[in-house]
C-alpha cells in the first residue's frame, strides 16, 4: 500500500483531488446560505454534467458504451445522484462540513458489505474488523441519545448515512456493470440520470428558484459542479491509469481530514473528545478496508463455472487479473470512487 513508487505527477494530481473533494463539503455549506438544498444540488449536477460531457468529448471517450450501457448508467444515476446529492445537501443544513464528510465517508464500509453478496468478494477478518470499528466510530460521533451538547440530531445523521449507502450501492453496481475504459462515459450518463431525478424533485418540492443572479452562488456552483465533479473525476480516472485503485483508495481517508480542518478554520467546528475518538475510528476503518488484502478464492479448473469471468447480463469477459487490480472490497473504481 505504499505510495513510495508514485511519480511526482501522480502525487500532485492526488493532492489536488483530495483538496478539491475535501473542500466540496465547505462549499456545500457556503452554497446553502444562498440557495435551498435541492436547487443547489440540481445546479451542481447540471454543471457537472456539462463539464463531464465536454471532458468526454475532448478525450474521445464517446462510443465506449452501447445503447444498453448508456441506459444502465442513466438508470444507476437516476436514484444514486438524486439521493446522494439531495440527502447530503439537506442534512448539511443541520450538520457542519467536517462531521458530514466523516459520516458520508462511511461509504467504503457499505461498499465492502454490499460487495460480498453482489460481487462475490470474500471478506477477510480484517474487512469485518474494519467495518465494526467504522460503525463504532459513527456511534461515537453521533452520540444519539446523549444529553451532551455535542450530540447530533438523529434526522441529518440518518440522511448522511443514507447518502453514503446510495453512493455505495451505485459504486457496486457500476463496478459490476462497466469496464474501466467505459467509466468516463458512464459517469456522464450517470450524471444525466441524476439531473433528471433532482430536477423533478426540485420543481415539485421547491418550485421557486433562488436568486440566480448572485455571483457568489455561481462561484459555489462552479466549484462544486465543474471543479469538484467534472474535473476532479476526470483527474481521478487519469490517476487510476497511473497506479492501483486499491493504493489510491487507501488514502481517501484524507478527504474528511481536509474537510474537518477547513471547517474548524471557516466555521469554527469543534468536536468533543469522544467524537474525535469516533473520527479516528472511522478514518482507521477507511484505511483498513481499502488496504486489506482480498481473500483468495478457491482455485477451480478452467471452465468449471460457466458464469466465471462474465459481467451480469452482457456476456462480457473480465479477466481475474483485472478484477484483482480493482483492489477488492472497499477499493472501488470509477464514478463511485469518492462521495464528493
């Protein structure tokens, strides 16, 4: 899991992505001072889609997916982006960015849990131990039922955890359905589905738009949609081509650290000693999940399993080597790599 072999370019790109994704949580809270959560989420998704489409066009990425692939990416994004952005932005009205980032970054734990039945990943004792530590950390951070001043309201905690589950579910679905070279185009169609879902909910629940002539609002939306979504994910795909997904994913715990530090400076966010212990548990579990070796599957003679090596519904062969390179449970790749 060492990053010692990374090139200088890889290190710089990784730092840029981590900083952008960590600061996304700050810009969400800043944006909520200018617009409602659904409108802010919709504007981010729209600009993210436009930026992603331009990036796919400039990189010659169109045509990787057939009609069914485009449909499947759209259908995955329809509930995923809608629920993820909508629940996160709604909860951010009541929870400061640092805690929001930590709770949403429980998503690798959910990915590990879901990948066992859906991707046939065999979880080791280290995986299950990390999952237990992570959810123990969530309990310490939330302090649900506590009478202390640092306890969090139940509703936004559940919304943030549900947002993490939504992104984890999409991550597993995308990893099961698409190859790495298809991810960039799949991300654009996933965002398209999210735009449709968010726009529908926004127009039904909050039809009155905010003041769209506010420069500060568009500055926030440009950061979240263009830099934090379209460009950051494009850079991430480039990083996946330079080094192993598992190695990159092991260091994603830095994202909530960035959000915690920035929120302490900007919003004066302070955690109790018990909550800090919980944060440490969650961050340790993220690293533990991503860096845990995948359990070895029993060796079977070639051809004994007619479904081995094929993705669901497509008859498209994936070699065991490519699966292992994805990093195993908790080290997803593609559009679901980092919930930001």
